[in-house]
C-alpha cells in the first residue's frame, strides 16, 4: 500500500524525464529503441511496423524537437498501478504539436504505455 502511495507522490517526477529520452531517441531516429523500451501494453496496442511509421512521419514532417513544456498532467494510482499522463506543447523545427504521454510508474522507473500526437502542421505537410 505504501509503495502505491509513494509512486503517486513522486510519479510525475519519475515520468517527466522520460519525455526528454523519448525526444532524444526521436531526433536520433532511434524509433526501434522507443518501441522496444516501451511497456508491453504499448507494444500490444500498436504493431511495431505502425509505431515505427508514426515516429518516422513525425520526424520527417515536423523535424527535430526544439522545445517542449508540460501543459497538463495527472497522476493516479488504482489497484497498485500508478499512471502518469503528461500533455506537452512541443515545438519542432517545422511546426508544433500537442503530445500526450502515458506512463506506468513503479518505484524509480517509468514505462511508456501510450503516446499520441495532435498536430495540424504534421497533417498538412
């Protein structure tokens, strides 16, 4: 019970650095690394080929990440699973996007379970 409470309290601080790791891998075109280090839930929700195509499209259409700031966040623990959702306003070389990252946090580790990007710039380029 205390472990779940601790994860709730520090969940955001554990998950937040993983966004920078994600962006570094995206910029370096290490799409396979993003996929293979994500949680099982992420991999079962998106076939590898489709996820890699998405990451490639983001990099090709929007370019490298210039900056990212958290606009909204939420941490909750249910049945001893702590979920952190971080909504980022991200500026890329060729446009902007709103990224939503979902992580499961356990102790000092955060695993990516969901990723979504909403970008008019990406859709129109």
